[in-house]
C-alpha cells in the first residue's frame, strides 16, 4: 500500500532498466561493507527481456521494488524494495507475486541466496534455511544464507 493507494505488480519492460539499476545502486541495504556488491551493477534491457522480471509500482508510476525469477534452475535472482517503500508491504506483495508466478510455471521450489540482512524477511514469508553459500571474492566478500521456498 502506498499513500496514493495499492501498489500493482507488472512485467518489467526494457525501458525500466535505468530505474531498476538506480534502485539497486542506491539501496541502503548495500552500504558499508556490502557496497562493493552493487558498485557498477546494471540491470540491462537485455536482462529484462530474457528473464522473468516484475516491478511493483505506485499508482503514480513510481518503482517501489522488483524481483527477477529464474525458472531453470528455479532461483530468485534479484529482489529489491526501494528504501522509501520498506515496511509498507511491497516486499510481501512482490514475494506473493513471485510465489504465484513460480506455481504457474510448474515449479515446486525456489532457491534463494539471500543478502544477509534480508534473511529474516525470507524466513518470515516461508523460506527455510538449507545452508550457506561461501564468499567468493572479489565479487562477494561475505557468506550468504541459502534458503528454499517450497511451493505447495
């Protein structure tokens, strides 16, 4: 929910690339020691055209968040919620959409390699920890929790 009304989720299009890239690069979740992970990161039009990318937007067209679902093998590749939209239900809206889309695609589970501060969110929406993905410097300098969302 936004002050203007309910957010909606739609399929991303190539022209969303710049706004999605901006959301990733300005995320406060990636400040400090995590900054190197998104430095220079780009969500390109080609990525959007070849992957299942969905955007949550406000009634006035502001991007509130997005996710990218890889179908084979099934994995949540990206999920970001704009800093100003955190705590408003946008993450749960996106995750609910992801769950529905994964079921439509016939998936039985979705792997999630989480940004460490986001692990609690993923657990709260039903994902279960199954392990740890070890750091892989220089791109990723910290271990990340691995979770699985089982779809029933």
